[in-house]
C-alpha cells in the first residue's frame, strides 16, 4: 500500500466505523511518524498506528500480546494497546489504538544532559533484558532479525562497502565487520527492544520519559540494543552508557556491527538519491549526525 494513502482522513473513517465511541476525536499526525507504522494522535489521550507494508503486520499482534506483559516490569512507560482495528476503507491490514505517551522525540536538541540520558537509557535496557523471556518470540523476520546475529546482513553490508569504495576506508570498514562476525553470543536469550533509535525515545524536560515502538521486539541477543551507543552517544555519554549497561565486549562488538550495517546501507541509499539526501540521511531516526558521519565514527573511532 502506498504510504501516502494512510492519511488522517483514512484514520478518522476507520475509527468512526469500528470504534464509534471515539468518532468525534480529532486525528492529527505526529512529529515523527516512523517507517514501519504510520502514527497519528487520537484526541488527547490516544494514538493510532497502522502498518505501512505487509511485512510489518505481524508486529500488531505481537505488541498486543507482549506489551501488557512487559509494561509493569519496566522502569519507564511503554505503549499500552487499547484496541485492535480491522482492515477497512481500502486499508488492508489490522491496526492499533494505544494510550498516548507524553514527550517529544529524543533528538539531540531535546536532551538536557546526554550523560544522564545515557545512564537512564542503560537502566531501562538493563531492566528489559532482565524480564523473564520464557515463551517470548524468538528473533526472526518479525523483528527484522534484531535479537539475532548481525551476520544475517553480511551480504548487504559487504555490498554497501563495495558501493562506497570511492569515499570510505573499505579496509577499515571490513576489518570492523570481520570483528563483528567473530564476536559470538553465548548468553541466555533476553528481551530486546530491537529498534533502539532516538526517535523511539521520548523526552520530557530534557530527560528520558518513555520508550515507544516495540514492533521489532524479540527474545535473543541484546547486542542490537547497544547500537545507539554510536548513533546517539559520543565521548563521555558513550562511556557512561557502556559502563551502566551490563554487557560484555563481544556484545558491544556486535552492537557496533548493527550500527555499521544500518549506517552503511542508509548512506548508500541516500547517495543514490543525491547530495541533499546524503546531508540528512539518518537524521529522521534522530541520529546525532548523518549516516556518512556515523560510518566514519564506526570505522575510525573507538
């Protein structure tokens, strides 16, 4: 389905048809709608999320099944499903109504103290990783393989390195990637968020206030949740995050791999679109810099 067809008017019609008690509430787009789902505010206390492609549809039932289990076990608010919508009005998939969570996307300008933010986020992730993972959904296509090993994307990563060989140090990039592939995961499966990016974190008064969008959550390797160490944090805040999150060096290496894969493919795709796209690539995720700069940090920094 063309994303442009998922409009406030469509959402109003779906809500009116299926949940008439909310029919008169206004529907407005949110600041950062997301990629897997289009998100809208419904009145003052709710939000509506609609998958943008068939591959994201399994996330609906997964969130309805597991978010009520995870929410009371976590130190910060997470979305609470209120209702499950059905296909209608030409929209072909199920969709969800959630309780609204206050805050603004945690873009760099919305964070008052990056060190404190890093410590708070590490605390949240540590708590998530400690929740009993028995019977949770193993990593797979539903989570874009988050919770698995980044080697899933080996071919995609190498293709991006080849495509960018005229502007990055390909030897350095491949050396980092080979270290990622060699970093094995030997721990027990844990809950992972799966899409730990600043646009999925909400800030109030400059502090971390809520974590949203658990569509890629799974049970598996926690490394994917550490990729934000490179996409948001730097310098002292990165050190704080690493020290506060109880993971080993191999896990951080795999997290670096997740960040490298994402930054490489994001920059390569933007370069095909032209200089303007390159300048802003990754910023829609709330990254602290564009994808090109993140790549350089990953292959040349700590």
